[in-house]
C-alpha cells in the first residue's frame, strides 16, 4: 500500500511540474490515462488516482466523455472577478502600482525570453503575432484582445521561468478586469490605438526572436508605458 501511495504521489508531483512549467497550460487537455501511464511507468489506476487528487484540489477538471482538462486555479489563485479587480477600479493608486509592477515583470520576462527561447517558442510567438495582425486587418477588436493575451502568454512561456509565467497571468487578469469594466477595451478608445499596439508587439517579438535581450526589455517597457497612458486616459474620460 505504501508503495502504491508513493507512486501516486510521484505521478502527482510530475503532473504538477508540467502544470507549473506550462507544459499543460490552462484549458489544455491532458493526454489519455494510457499514455500518461506509459510515460510515468505506472498503472492506469495510479494515474487515475493522481488525477482525482489533483481534481479535488481544483487543479484539474474531468469532463464526461471529453477527458481531463487543466483549470485556471494554479494560474490565477483567485476567483473571478477577484477582489483585486474592484480595488483597482476604486483606487487609482493601486492600479498605478499594478502597472508599475507589470512594467518590471514583463520587461524582465521579455529579457529572459530573448535569452532562452527555443525554436518552438519562436514559432509560438510568431503564430500569435500573425493572429494579432490578422485580427487587426479584419478590424476585429475582440479578436485582437484575445490574440494580444495569447502573445503575452507565449512570451512568458518562452522565459522558461515558472514565477514569471504565473505572476504574469495573475497581474494581467487584474488589469483586464479593470479595463473591461472601464470602457470595453483600450482599442475602442481611438482609431490609432490598435495600430500603435500592433507596432509595439512587432518590435517586442522581433527583438525576442532575434535574441536581443536588452532591446526586448526596452520594447516591452515602452509598450507597458503606452498601455498605462491609455488606461489613464480611459479613467479620465469616465470621471
């Protein structure tokens, strides 16, 4: 029994590691029990019990007939909408603190992404940039917002730093709640906002994919400064 319990714990730790490092991101479907059992060298029953324990902690969710999926619990660690969203909306100083932190966090994330990104990371980043450009060309603002979020997540994944990845998701979630509640989106503010944001994202991606770490950090920080200026403009318009 102790040996079986140890195997379950070992499988849990390995799945948790895959959740932490982004191998299985939020909403991803886990491989079938049979494949996981083969990968970990254990029985399907051991895998099933490990999955059940992780599901009980809210990290995984079984969908009848569809498989096992990763929840957002590990990324956000908070309910949605979160108390932070309300604090940011009601206290501009808190929002400014979050933006200041995001500038440091995402600047460092872009820096390390440029140093560490693999060919797979570059392919993922370029694919999300292409999706952003396509949405921009179609004047699809909701599509742009989705592609924007996925591009930043791809950059966080490319940093190969677990803390950057999870802090990024949490901070971005806080700000999106505030932006959405305060005027639909930044791109709805003025006709040229989308164009500026796209140019900024191109510069960030080119620097990261070109392994130019200092340039990537500077481009990301310039992007965050622009976002901060547009959020402030939205706040002023809603006073």
